């Protein structure tokens, strides 16, 4: 847990802003930089309508006391570019591992809210996972659906990523085999309802899940009676909630898509054909 080392109200001069911006090295910071927000802050500062900001740094005790800016990049940039100082609450926190750093980063949602993706990137670094960022979003979303966490605050949801590391490694291998994210070739499986089914099947049998989902992904060596072919055809011709995959014939719910995935999986495991029968009021079939 992060420990407060310094907390006071001080004037942030231009030279202070320039110095502090040198610590803006956290990988989750840059993707959330918003030029329009900086321009808005500059305008407010020049019109003397800017009140009090908040600037926060993490002092990484575990890494030679290296400093990392965890909140304030927009405010500091506005000070530097406007040439006018601001009053701000200045905080430094000691963090003792990457997990502390990610947790501290998640606590700031001031002025310009951080998205789940911003928080997720920090958490992925703390957990030392090298998945494609889209994989992280898909795995977290599917995992939260499986565990009924969708209504939880985003900070709580992102913190649960650590529960899905092994499943995430599997998903990353399937949909981002070379560190890239092919668009058209895997669009049919790159959806949360499908990722949910992939995680559930992997939890049942890792080896069979690898075989089955590679077949669904690539379509190699399949005949029309095989469950993997049936599912691949369904996924390539249907979308969820109006999304587009090729030229879908039909829009279905996430529940239906996950259910049909599980029906195909169960038929694959039993070695039987299937018509992917779906019963709307029934729960998603359990993995066999």
C-alpha cells in the first residue's frame, strides 16, 4: 500500500511544471493525454478561473527511489504552456512494489476521468503481463461477466485482472499470436461473449480448448458437420448489439452468442454433431 510522504499546498511555477513533467513516464499516462483538456485548462488559468489543482508523484522505493508522475500531467502542461503558475495540492507517495504503484494510479479520477483502459494498462504492467492491450480489455470484461462484477466500480473491476492471468495468457495466444491483432481474420472471435466462452472452456480442459478455438479461428481441416465449423460459420454471419462482422445476417444477444459457443464446445467434447440449438430463457450451458 502506498504511504503518504509529502502533502502540502504550494505554488507550481513554470520551472516546477517543467521539472515535474520529466517524471511523466508511466506507460498508462500518455494514452490518456487530451490536448483539448490542456487547452481548456490554459483558458481557465488565463481567465483566473482555475482554482486549486492536485499534483501527485510516486516515489518508487523498490526501484532506487525513482519518481513517477501519477496525477497532474494536464495541469502541469497547462502551466508550462500558459506561462502562469497555479496553486496545487502537492503529494508524494512511497510505493514499495509495482502493485502499490498500480493501486495508487487507480485512485486518481480527478477533473478528467480515467478510462478502464488507462487503469488496465497500469495493472498489466504491475502484473508483468505482455498481452496486447485489446486482449486485456476483452479478458477483463469477460472475467467480470463470468463473476457478475459488471456493476462494480471500475477500480474494483480492474483490480480483479490478477484472477484471470492464466486465462489471459491463453486468450492472448489465440487472438494475438505474434503480438499483433489481425483485424479481419479473427474478428469473429474477438468479442466479449466469445472470449467468455473461451475462458470457460479453458478452465475445463486447456488442451482441448487450444485445439477447439484454433479450429474456430482458422477453419483449417474442417468439414461442415464438425461443431467447430458450425460455430465458425455462425460467428462469421452474426453480430451482437448492432456490431458488424462482415455482412451479418442477424444480430444476436451476448447471451445467445456465448450459449451457442458452449453448445458447440460440448458437442466437440462428446464427438457428436450439433445444430447449435439455442433456448433463450435457459442459462448458458456449462462446459463439459
